[in-house]
C-alpha cells in the first residue's frame, strides 16, 4: 500500500467512527475494567486494516511490525515511545469487537462519504460468490450419530483415515471443530473441502464493493444471498440491472429478479439445457456491457483471498467468519485514492 493511500484513509472524514461511537456500538460491557489496558476500538480497526493490506498472518507478527515501523505507528495512532499492545490483548479485544456489527457499519461509513458517493452507481450492479475454506480438518467431519466422535485420539496423534469410497453427505455428517461448515467442492472433479460461501455485491461504474454476505455452502446459497443483497437497492421506480455468471442462470432466480423490477443480466448457461435468459434481455446493449463489467468482481475476490489472506478463515462459526469476510471488503479503500485522484 502506497503512502498516498495511508494519508487518504487517515484523512477521509468520517471513515473511522469516533472512540465513543464504536464503544457504544460494540457495547461498553464487552470491555473489561481489570487486567491489561484494552485497545481503543478505532486503533483496533486501523491495525486490522494494516493486517489485511500487508498480508500479515497473525496478531503476533502485527505487534512485531508495530515495534519498528514508524508508518504503522502513525497510522494506528501510537507514539514513538508508546508501548505496543500485547498480542493476546489485541486478539481478545478483536474478538469482543466481532460481537458487534462493526464491520458492516465501517463499510457503510466509508461508502457514505460525499466524495465516495458520487463515484457509485445506483442502477447497475454485479453479484458473485466464492468458497471460503473453514478452519477445520477433514478428519473432523464425522457421522453425527457416532458417540465416539469427540473421543481423544489413541497414541497422542491423529489417527490415519482413508476416506476413499466413503459417502459423507452433510445431512449425516458434521465437523466436530466447526459444526456450521459444510462439505463442498468448487467444480466437478475437484476435491471437496469444509467451507462457507462468501458473496459480494459490486456497483459497475467504479467497481467498488458495496455489499457482502456469508452463508453456508450449498447449491442455492449464491442465488439466495444475491436476492438478499440486491433487494434494498431495488426499491425504486426505475429498474436496476444485475450482472452474474452462468451459475445464476436459473428460472426461479430470474423470475424473482424480474418481480422486483430488476433486469437479470445473467450469462446464458446453454450446457445441455434451455437458458432462462432470452432475447428480451440479450438484445439490449446494456446486457453486453454488464457481462463485460461483471468480471471486475473477480478482482475483489482475488484481493480478499490472496492479499487479505481470507482463502482460509482463521475463525469458527458462521457469524464470526462473516464478520471477518465483511471486514475484508477493505479492498474498496485500496481503490479509492486512484479513483478520486482521477476526478480531481
């Protein structure tokens, strides 16, 4: 991340809610009055941004970087002579912050800035989803009726298990590490993993992420999440458009969009079946434009999975993984300085 981006984020009015606002949102009772001093919420958020921007894998590595990097210290608000937080204290405070809806409010606060609002389109969007690997081993995926599933392994190590030829559906099996994770694979012939599914909503004009969602991984999650994210923006007299890939080419999904006054700019899936998208949609020039622009959402997924390190989550339970995935939408902050500079 460039120095220009540092100064832009630090000076963006209202991007970071005040300490009092964040404490009120996360509830004051989440912070202890005894033991080591807590980390101020706005400093915690800035430190988590640095962790995503610079692919820092753990809280301990982040604290080591804060020890010697003056730019890191300036960004989070630590003086040169101030002691760096304890890594365990940082993790505890972050976990308490997860209990509040701070990630979504942070993203909304950034997008509500007047300079940012004029970049956003209110008519043309794109949706897509990706698998987020759960923090659970395949060996933890055991039958629900197995009473010995939670028994400690014999011999002090995980037993060798051969899964070849076994059928392990989600309705009969469950992970003992993260029961909310589901067994899923990205495509035919690929290995199955314990996953969640993350979803993004992108506006097409500037390619900024304006909505996130995380659900259980199943065959209908992408379409259900897309409807949930687009519905608040469809409540207007003028129709809006939504671009999507072939996975969204289903008659029920297309009909739901049309009933909400949304134009379904979905890629046609003609692989051995009839597409739900016909000439009523494809004949318009806007359809071809949506199909071209919707691919930019993959840039957001690529940044979240590689740079921000969310290819595999470090949290358990859907609500905590969802908070972390929403916060990873800080990809928007990376693109804003260049976009606003072009308008100046």
